C-alpha cells in the first residue's frame, strides 16, 4: 500500500478508537460535545462574515 492509503486506514482506526473511548466515558463525552458545539457555532459565524465580505465587494 502506498503512504496515502496507509494514512487513511490508520486515521480511520484512530477515529474509531477515539469514539469508542468517548462512548465509555460519559463525562469526557459531554465535555467534548459541548466544546464541539461551541466551535461549530464560531465556525459558522466566521463563514457568515467571510461571505458577507465577499458579497460587499
């Protein structure tokens, strides 16, 4: 396998392991989900600002 495919496979395995860990530890799961929601809202605001700037030009 080439490096790219190996990286994709290893990344998938790491993701599955991380999700399995989060599902076992409810306190960490809720903490991560709360931060994730905040980050999603901030990202949405940044994208909206960028779109507004592009439209104004």
